[in-house]
C-alpha cells in the first residue's frame, strides 16, 4: 500500500474512532448519577469498540468511595469496579498518560489477575478529579495486536479528559444531594428525608389503608458519655447506634437521625403492637451488645417510644406521641449507668 493510501486508511480509522467517541460522549452527558454514567460509559465502550473486557479501577481512597459506600453502593459497583492502591495506579500512568501494552506481565501485582483472564493486550485510560489521579478505565482484548505501546494515545487522552469532566460534574451534584439528605457523621438519612418518607406513608395509608408506625429513639445517658469520655467517644456512640439500627430494622423500614442523639425509625405496614415489639427487640439488642471502645466495651442503651398512625393526625402530632411514649419508657427504665 502506498504512503498516500495508508494515510487515507488511517484517516478513515481515526474518523470512525472519533465518531464513536462523540456518540459515547453524547450519551453520557445526559446521565444524572455517577453510577448511571459509569454503567452506560463502560457498556457503550465495550459494545462500540468490541472489547473482550472493560472495568473500572479505583484508587483507595477515592472521591467515589464516599458515594458508593453503605446505602449508596450497588451491585453494579461491586461487579464492575476493583480497588487499587494509589501508588500502583500511579505506576500505570506515568505523567497521567494512557498505557497500552501486549506484554501483560507488566501488569503483574498491579492489576487484579481476574481482570486479565483470556486477555492478550490491554489499554488503561487515567481518570482525574481536580487534577488528582483517582482511577483508570481498563480495556482488554483477546488479540495481542489490539493494544501495544507503538499505538498513539490521542483518542484515549481525549476520552480521559471528557469522562473526567463529566464524572466531576456528576459527583459534585451527588455530593450536594448527599449533604442535603444524609447526616455526615452517622451516614443515615436526615430529618428532611424523614419528612418525605412519613408524608409518603401517610398518603399510602389514606389511599390504601396500609398502616405504619414510627419509633422515636434516643441514647440513654448520652450527656454522661460526652462529659466522661469526650465528644469523640460521643460521636462513636452515635455512629454505632445508627449503624446497628440500620442493620436491625427490615429492608423496607427507614432509619433517620432526627437531632442530637435522637433517631426516628419509620416502620412500614406495622401496627402499634408490632412497633412495640420492634422497640423491645432494639432495646434488648443494645443492652446485650456493648460498643467496642479502647480495647474494652462501653455499655450503650437506648430508649424507644412507639406510635402508630391513624391516618388523621399530622406528622408533628405522630412524632410528639412517639416522643411522649419514649420519655414514659425512659422514666420507667431510668436509663443505664455507663462504666468502662
């Protein structure tokens, strides 16, 4: 093939790649969440470029882990992302440039072996947020001729910049939404989401006659904990209580931090009797399971008040009833003495 014909062929290939990347960019610009963006991005790249494998390597720690831990983590994230140390990630991307290789032994002890099964070549595209390398898109192919160090990286560099910008914009929006709806200390939903949840349950009850109840919860002797062991210990107690409550309630129940050491649990489809039984179970759990603290265990107890919605009262009236029952129970039990 003459040189001019080779240039024409190369131009056609580059045009085809550019067109596919433009189509991908157009698709991901409409994404509203980091999960949607990454899921769509990986799927489109794999399909349009007929890759044998694609996954996302995330440096640990990473800005994304803040959003995909706990309640926000999904099965998709678990399946399609892998953790890699920031040090190893930097070895893949000298000067934050893409890496192409058909010598896969170069990736030994850096990239998880499970991601390279059946592959003969690989391309890694760096992703950055605010100028900091945080991840890499890993493309693999069964052909050793697909990716190698003599190929140009211009298109991959373009892809890296565009994906990083799109992801940065989505993450900023998600972080704002997270801070508006979730308590930063405990990770549980805040009072604003509680109000939305109860309003939805009230609508469901009035429309379909489905009952629901609430539990108003606070930590016994919390001021004593803060005064005796300090506010750092108090924060750990709140985090411990919140995490345990979320694990103990059913999947369709919701836990919220109301204020200070107070929490609210909304029990979907539960009568007052069922709510009182749930309250007893929660109180008994904390009495039997002290919190690990400084090579010892710190007794932590809670008091609960239950109230069932009749469908006629307001949200404030329902919570006030639960709060009143909480203090009746607290007075009867007289809290708990904390000793290490």
